[in-house]
């Protein structure tokens, strides 16, 4: 897994944050150097944009939302993700570019063909080694969101129609884009984690071997 960059994606309520934490704990136990990031966020600029886009009750149009998300991502790639990958770490991200296509392009009704070029500017051409799209039926994800005690953010408050468009976009993108796998998110967190672990174990093992060999060579 060249670069060691894995992204968990999906609708709000599918359990991404829980699975990111479980995956990080697994890597920690395996002794694999890693870094966890979230989008938008991860840098001072990204966290400020996160507050504007998700927390404040502002009238943020589709184009403004897109550009704000891309600004946060550009800062994250340049300051955090790029250096971590260069250092040989596995980077686990809670969302990346696929979210922009699903939410800001298809969800908001923007032309994906016009979004992709500016998306490439924000990522600097960086592509994850693997996207894992956690998928749930809309009713199941809605029930999980209702069980969450935190106040829903601006995007989470969008209606059923918006969420249906985003889910359909994820499934369609998984069929067309390379390196995107849809994973059933039904079941307990431990059951879902086992599915993710099975998907990643061979890749992580190969990367861990590479990291250890590189450290041995440096010591010599």
C-alpha cells in the first residue's frame, strides 16, 4: 500500500468516527506508525472552516461550501497528510475527496465535471490508497443519528432527499472510481471493525514490513 493512506467515507450516522478510532487502536497495537485526521479540520485553518461550514447558522451556498471545503483540504494535505506520508506513516482520514463529490457535487447539484479540476488543485494530485465507504440503509443511519446526543450540524440537518442523493452518489462512485470499496456497516461496531480489518490486513502488513525494513536500513 504505497503511501499508506486510507479514508473512511459514508453518510452521517454510519459509524465512521467509531471505526476510525477502532482502526487507530488496531494500528497502535500492531506497532504501525499512523496518524488520524478528519475533514474538514486538522489544521488551524481547517478547524476554523469546520466551524463556519458545520456549526454556524450561516447562509452558505453550494459554491461557497465547495470552496471552503477545498481550502480546508488544501491546508490539510500540505501541512499534515503529505508530511506524514513522506515519513512512512499510515494516515487514516475521516473523509477526503470522495465526500466532496458525494456531498458538494451530487448532493448540492453542482456539475461533477467542473468540481473535479478544482478538487485536484486542493489535493495536489494526492489519491488515497483505499476508500472504504461504510454503507447503511437510510432508515438505519437515521436511527443511529437519533441515538447521538450531540446537536446535529448544518449538513446533518438536511432532509431525507439530500441524504438519499448522497448515498446514491457514494454507491455510483464506488462502481466507477478505482480504489473505492463499499462495506456493509450493519452490525455491532466490533463486527464492522472486523470487516475493515480483514480488508486492510494484507495491505497494512506489507506496509509495516516496509517501515521496519526502512528503519533497519537507517540504523545501519
